C-alpha cells in the first residue's frame, strides 16, 4: 500500500482531543485533591440525616443538582455488633440483612454519580435498632 492510499486511524473518538483533554484535566484535579465538586448548602437540601432500621429499605432524598455524596453511619447505642450495622446496594436492588455491602459505626463512604445516588438503597442489619445515616451532598462547580 502506498503512502498516499494508507488510511490513518484517528486516536480520538470524536476526531479531536477536546474530550480527552477534559478527561485528563479532571484526572489532574482528582489527583491534586480538587475533585471538581462543591458542597451543597444545607438550606438547599445539601445535608440529610436518614433513619435506617431493619424494617424497610431507605433511599436518599437527593437535591436537584446533587452529583455525589459522602455518607457516615452512626450506630444505635445498643447495637450488639457495631462493625456491621447496615447494608447497602447502589444498583437499585434492595439490600437485606445478609446481602449488600456492610458499613459499621463511623464508617465513611463516597457515592459518586447521579445514577448511583438515585439507586442507593440501605437497610439495618440487627432487628429493633435505629441507626442514622449522615449524608452530605455535592454539586458540580458548573452548577453554582
């Protein structure tokens, strides 16, 4: 094949580097500790205390501009096993006392992405206990 007829494959999906550069910029921000999100003020439903029991699956009340959240669990003071007090799933399926990712007293977890926030489900493990899920929501700097 001659040089004139050789087809060059473009390395960029959209034919240019703009989306690649956006992606790289976001990676640099994450690496430097600035991960491109701002807290949503409590006056705009940017914080929530969510009661979690073994009786029913709980879901988040997500602010309109929420893109991620940090959650922390505070266990019922009388919980027998504080290292595992709730279970959650982010795939839209309901967790149970024996199925899902376990969190214990003072554990922190980051939920990233609107889809994951909307599909987050949590339930208590031990019968008769009421725990509190502390939730801080974040928005994109572009939404401020």
